[in-house]
């Protein structure tokens, strides 16, 4: 039996999407506080969501091919 743990592509997509929601809301709020403009904050958040979604997904897929051993039970 193999101890190697790998995430599926669907799991990587779900993780990327859920993380982008949290991170984009954070970025949008910061942009809104700094600029005072909701429209500008929304544009910054939208661009950031799309770009970083794909960056995170490919980052996850790279990590998915690296062998990772599960901790052994005592």
C-alpha cells in the first residue's frame, strides 16, 4: 500500500476557488479602505480573482506531482 497522498484536479480547483473568494474579499476591502471607491475596489478584486485563481491552481498541480508521504501511525 502506498503512503503517497495526492490531491485530485477537482479538489485543487475547489481549493483554488474557495481560497480566491476569501483572499479577493480581503483585497477588495483593503482597496476600498485605501481608495474610498467601491468601483475601483471591485475592479481590483475582479482582476485579482481571475489571475490568482489560475496561479494558485497551477501551484497546487505542481505540488500534486511531488511525492508526499503520510505520517505513520504509532
